[in-house]
């Protein structure tokens, strides 16, 4: 039986997993850094990379212990080497290269975005390709035509902020803390999504499979604090107004994501949609997608919450590369951006 150790450190979670070739997870650990970044209202790259340095070896140790295996039992080392924060990616890559060299094991590079979609394959328990892949996370909002787990063609994406980034920034404006997505979802439960009229940028333009969330964010700011006000003080906001704005903003983002996902299906004729990334954990978004999929007879896959946000279990995609003999040399580098 093949056993792969997968390592994930692309942003602010340090994670590892041991997975076998039947895609069974023997052990997995995620160490979150939320408490370090909370007071800054967003991920601070320098803090993230330092925290990865401190955690990576303990996380790998406890993953092996949970899985009941030792380093000697492993057949390959896999690491998410793109895309992400450069300093964060480097820590995972160095750990992986060191293990591969010391243990004389093959090294496998994981594309973090392909891994987010592969989480759907894991959750489904059967093949989900070809499909349209929608990745909605803190760093990315992209739509792909996914022929196989390892063959993605970009169809579109955000032209400015990612959906999760917009959630985090608006949550911070509303004084809701970090990470903003879950906090904003909770606040929205008590709010009226029709209270504020917010734009749905690019939604009416059927020629573009693109998102734009930066104008939406600015619209929220103007409606809360007025145009041109240099200082914003969330503490002065009425709790009901916060709830109404959270609900109105969330509804606008969901409309945009759902609309463009459906447009991608229409344009390609695909009947299967796989969604991954932290924002896919958003309950009203999941519910909307389920309704749309049922109405249009689309096969929809959204992983359980723990597989939406960053984790190393979705690194099981490394087994696809192992089986195809796609290995890297110790020259493997990080790639922080989307270009390949
Ligand atoms: O995939 P992920 O863990 O990390 C990246 O690869 O970026 O996504 C993190 C993002 C954050 O922006 C967070 O606010 C958002 O996912 N998020 C949510 C929810 N849970 C996490 N956004 C909306 N609703 C949620 N329930
Ligand atoms: Zn991610």
C-alpha cells in the first residue's frame, strides 16, 4: 500500500495528512493561526511564515502519530507549492524537500487550487471529473473547466478582490472580527438582506465569466459611513444595522457567485459543478447552490466544512500524481501567483 505525507502551508494554516492509495486518511492535523492575525483584521504574511516555521515539525509529528506510522513507512512526500503567500509556501516546501532528501523519497508538488476542487472528489467517494470548478477562498475566486483532477483550463475569475477577502474586509468594517466570513454569516442571520441596495458587479454581463468585489466593498463603506469620511468606527454602528448590512452584502456576493457559476455551466454545456475554498463553507451560499442545482438538474459537489477551508487532506490529489509518476526534483520551487 502506498502512503503519502501531504503538507499544506500556503496561507495561514499549517497542516499535514497521511493518506493511502485508497484515498483513506490515516491521520490529519490543521494548526490554525487565527489568533495571531485577529487583531490585524487579516493575514499578515510575515507573522504567517514565522508561525509556520514554529509549527511545521510538530504538526508533521502529530500527524504521523495520529496515523500510527513512522517516517520509514512513507512512500512519498507531497507539498502544496502554489499558489499562496511566498513566505508561507517556502516553509512547507523546505520541510518537504528536507524529508524527501533525508528519506530518499519522491517529491510531489500540489497545486493548492486543484486540491480545493479535489476535496469534492474525496467527499463524493467517486470520480467527479470532468466538471466546472469554482474556487472561492480568501485569496482566489476562479472558475475552471476541469477535465481531470490535474488538467484545469481557466474560464474566468475575479478582476480585483477574492470573495473571501471581501467577506473579511466588510466584516472588519462592521466590527465583526477575523476571520470575517464565519462572523459575517452569523451576524447576517439576524439581518434583512433587502435592507440595503448593493450592486451585483458584472452579474448582468453574460459575455464575462468574471467577478468584481472591490466596488461592492466600497458601496458598503459609503452606505455605512458616507462618502469621503476618512475615519470609520464600527463601534458606533447599531447592531441591527450591522446585521442588515451583513445580510445585504452576503446576498450580493452569493448572487454574483451563483450567477457566474450557472453562466459557466451554460457556456460549456457541463452538467457537473464542484465548489471548493473557504467561502464554500458559507451556509446560505451552499443552500442557494443546492436549490439552483436541483432546479437545473446539475450534479453539485461541495465538500463538508472542514474540507472547504485550508487543510492537507485535499492534498490527496498527490496520489493522482503518484499513480501517474509525476514527481519533482529537489529543484522544485514555489509559485506565489497564478501563472504556471
Ligand atoms: O480556502 P481558505 O481557508 O484559505 C485560502 O486559500 O484563502 O479560505 C479562507 C476564506 C476567508 O476569507 C474566510 O473569511 C472565508 O474563507 N470563509 C467564509 C466562511 N468560512 C470561511 N466566508 C463566508 N462564509 C463562511 N462561513
Ligand atoms: Zn485555500
